């Protein structure tokens, strides 16, 4: 297999991995501040 074909295959694999990770992370990160539990927000006041 030539280098060009290997780079195309690697690019396709990483693109598929990126899409799958994006779908996995979409529901797990980026909550609104009011959606976090009190335990997770207990140090917010220290930022000010």
C-alpha cells in the first residue's frame, strides 16, 4: 500500500473517531449552571 493510500485510510479512521467522540460527549459536557448539583457548585463562590 502506498503512502498516499495509507494517509487517506488514517484520515478516514480519525474522522470517524472524531464524529463518534463528538456524539458521545455532546450529552455529557456543557451543562447549564443550574443543572449542576450543589456538590459540584460548592466552590463557585471562591472564584469571585
